[in-house]
C-alpha cells in the first residue's frame, strides 16, 4: 500500500492559516479528526506524487499514528497544498507505532 506520511511537531498557535486553523501540530489527547485537520495541510509537495498514494498517515515525533485517511484530492493555497480525504475513523493503525518510521527531515514522506 502506498502511503504519504505527515509528521507533526508540537502544537503551536498560528494566525492567518489558509485552512482557518488557530493551531498547528500535535498535542496529547487529540482526536483522529483533530490530527487529520492539523496534518492535512498546508505543505509543499509534488501533487502528482501525493495523488498516487492510497492513504495519508499522520504521525507524531514518537512515531505514533494519530490518524489515517484515504486521499481524494488536493486543494491549492498559494504555493502550498492541502490534502482532501476521507478520515478512516478507528483504523487499526491509530495509536500504534508506525510500520514505516519517518526518517526524512521533511514533514512529508512517501512509502
């Protein structure tokens, strides 16, 4: 299965986010929906490569899977993009260590 993995750092407040979010990143106790909303954008990535992936997986710095979603499209926000998708609530990977550790310095990795 082709996976686009999004690594979230610690949560921080933001202003002027193109998706209308007031905070970005990961915090203890986030729901799957909150993790997906925090992780789905906005990023610089190759759109054709992102669309070729079957699912997006949001992980924290410890490698724990926070959310999994099918990728259904992409929206453009200036020179960056956000993933559109369907959250797979209750996916068996959520809450477990990722099978594909994120070794890239970038927030986006492909497996």
